[in-house]
């Protein structure tokens, strides 16, 4: 239940502090006093969007904080699922800054807005004035049926199967589309692969061929130069070797007459041997150097193929061409695998569809099983609220397709008068009738759920007199099972409250502010008397108020 709420710098509220009790709490106040502002602040705690314009003029941020006592509601698993720290006394805080940024905290731990929205329904059900319009919303009607059927477990099981089924069917559809697109590209991919594979490329081939071609293109020049070089070694007239031989002979003749002569001769002999070997190598090179036009043609053709492929595929190396070849090979292999994968996914989808059908059937059976109970309970409550001829039907029909909530479409059909055809409720119900139907629905849900707190914002719109009196009694009965907080303009309902707060405006030097105070028993009496007859109530109005309060 909601134990405490504190609001700072929100709209007309400078500082508001409320300590709340179990049971039935009523909040009253004149139109425009700020009751809707309090509802807006509560909405922030439920994860509604924040607007920096709501910050009180002159302030940099507003803060809304609430403390909930949830020890009796077994919510620890919910907190664990949302990755939040659980505490029997849970504090939710929301901060709105002037720059538009918003922060939320649960037990002083920062949380996302999504986490806050997921947690909120387990703490409080806030019924705002516009929610009466939900009566004709099929999803709301379905939620009512599920709440009465207590089908959360079955709905969660179905939702899990549905999510998995949708994942697999989407994957299957994507794979089929890819396979179709791939088939259109198969001939092209096969041609590209065959061309690259047929080229039988190797990584070093291009460099080696270009080097060999360069050598062949310069073969005549090289042979001519080699001829000149070998001539320099062996020519009788000016060759290196004959001249060196004569010089060696001369050194040997004088070697014993000069210092180091023998050493010099030895060195010259070594040089002669080295030069003779060198000359032999040049001679061999000259004899081996032949120009082969056929080999040149082969190399040029091979390089032309490589250059053409590189230009075609816009790459700069054989390595890149070989990488492309591998890509096309993998793509072709992938195309061959599509059929098997499609068959496997189709099998999974079929199996999941069977599980989904079973889960949907169980969920549907539970919903259909409570349709009569809902009809009877609502008609009984509506009769109590002054609609003895009301009739209502909960129509549960099967949808053609699976939906995230099952295969059921729920429609509440209603008639307020005897012998009048049932029609969708908002087509024929007046404002007061809609208010009574909504309260009956809230009362029914409250009797079936373990929700800590429900906040009803002027759910009594359009009713008065004895009907208002009975609506107040119904809310009081609801408060026996949960905390009920009601914002009302009706004295009959306000008189039923176990505790009573009044919202009022005050003018100060800093501007107009909205405030709230808890009324004493005497204060309650005067407030209800004023609700009956206006300011400065008469003795009869006070007596009437006393009668309503039963004091």
C-alpha cells in the first residue's frame, strides 16, 4: 500500500507531504484546487512522460517520491525479474530537471523508464478520468477478463510461445526471401566463380611472370653485354686473364728479391683463380641466354588474363582475386544450404505452432470459463448502483490470426434498459452509466487481485443522490481488501472515507500554491457540509453531513 507521498516544486505545488493509511481515503477540494496536479505527480511515479514545463516557476527541478509497504504481496520475484533490489518498504522517486532530463529511482537505485513502467502495475492502479473511455477498448476488456480469470501464468506461457513462434516464422520468411534473391543471382555467381577457378591463380604468380617477361624483353641486350664482358676476360689482345697471367709470371721472377714478393705472388694467383671462375660463369650465362618467343607469348597471354580479371573485379592483386573466388564459392555453398535450413525452420515453426495452439486453447478456455461469472457479478453490482434492468454480455470470439495476447477477441455488450438489444457499451451508455460500469469492473478486479493500492480519480462523474451513496459504499467495501484512494466531488462518497484529505489553494508572496491537509473529524464534517450546500453551510446541511457520516 501507499504509505507516504512527497511532492516538491511540481506545477502549483511547492511542497506537499501526505502520510496515508490503509483502507478508504478520500481527497476533496474545489475545482482547480490542484487535485489533478496530484494525479499528474502520481503518474510520474508510474512511468508517464515528464515535461519540464511542469516544474514550478523559479525552480530548477521537481521531485516526486512515494513509499510503498509491499511486505504482504510477494513481489520479490517481480523485482528480481526487473533486476531491482527488493525491500518490504519500497521507495520510488522521480526527478524532472529544467533541461528536460528525467531520472527515476527505486530504493535509491537508478532505473530506466521501462523498468519503472513494468513495476508500476504491481504497486498501484491509477484510474484517471479519461480511462472511462477504455470501456470500449477491446484490449482493456481482455485485461478485465484475464484479471478475473487469474490467467497471468497461462498468458505468460502463451506469450513466451508466441514470441518464439514469431521469431522462427520471421527467420523463415527472411530465409525464404534470401533464397529467392540468391537464386536470381546464382547464375551470375556461378559464372564468376567458374572464371576465377578456371584461371587457377597462385598468389606469387603475377610477380614471377612479370619478372620473367622483363628478362625476356631484354634478352638480346643482355646477351650482347655478356659477350662484351666475356671478351674482356679471354681476349688475347686486351683480356684480363692473359694480362694477369703475364703479370703473375713477372712477379714470380722477382719474388725472392723483394720483401713480401712471395705473398704478393700468392695473392695474384688467388685473384687469377677467382677471375677465371668469374669469367666461366659469365661464359655459361652467355651460352644459356636464349630468347624464346613462344615462352614470351605464353607469359603475355597469362598476364593479360590476370590483368583483365583484376580490372573487371576492380582489385589490384591476385591475392584479392583469390579472396573473391573464395567469397563466390562460399556464396554458392550458402545457396545450396538454403533448402535444408528452410526445411528445418519450417519444421520448428510447425512444432511451435502446435505448442502455440495448445497454449492459446488453455488461455481461451480460462477466459470463456469466467465470462458468465463476470456477467453475473457486474449485473449484480450495477443493480445495487441503481440499474436494476441492466444486462451485460461478455462476448469471447476466436480471432483468425495469433495475436500477442492469444486468439481471443473480447467485447463487452451492454444494455441499461429492459428489452433493449445489447450493443457495445460506449455506444449506448451515458456518462453516469459508464462511471458505474467502470466502478463495478474495478470492484470486481479488486476482489480477484492482490493489488496494494487503487487510485480512483472522479470515477463518480455523472452520478448523484442514492447512486452516489451506494458507489461510496462499494468503494468502502473494496477498501476491505486493498487501499482505496478516491478523488471525489460527491459528499456521499467523501462521507464513507476512513481518512479525508482536502486540497486547497493559498496565495502567498511567492505566488499561488496548492496544498493538502488531513482533516480532523470536525473538519470532515464541515467539508462535507460545504460540499452539500456551499460556503458557510446551514445547520441543516451540517446535520445532513453528520447523518451521511453516521456520527
